[in-house]
């Protein structure tokens, strides 16, 4: 049996292919992060709205995982520690490979580089 880690629920699927709040508001993101506890997909701290960090602030869910193709690292918001690898989470493990970064393509402003953190 795999070791259980408080704050990581491997069986919970991701909430979708993009940042929940950005999709709802018509916003855009640089990179995506997945809450390892509830599956919420939020945008990274380089993104204008930083929804993954805001999700931690409102829920206390400590672990996030990269939701980028080919990346499997975790970040612990509570301790500020990064982990290369960890428990396998329910698929899919990233946004669609054909989804551009930043994205989504139709919502990224031409001056996006001047708007990131």
C-alpha cells in the first residue's frame, strides 16, 4: 500500500484543462498548477491572477503539482518546499499538449510579457 500523505488525494481528478477562475472570468494564464487535495486547477504565480496560491490561501490545501506536460514536481505552500516527483495523481496529469503556453491562445494579450509577475 502506498504511503498516505495528508493534503494529497491521488484518486481525485483535475477540475479541467485550464484555470477554473480564469476560464470563468475570461482571463489567461502562463502555467497551470493542480491542487493535490481537491483537483482544482489554478494559474501559477507568474500569471496575472495567481489563482493557485489564492486557492491555497482560501482552502489551506498545502500541495500543488505542476499541470504542465512532462512535469511531475510538487510544491508545498505551507513549508515552501519543492519535491521532484511524488504520488501519481489521477489522470489527466497535465493540460492538453496542444494547449499553448501562455494560454488559452484566444485570450492572451499581445503584451502578455509585460503583464506577468
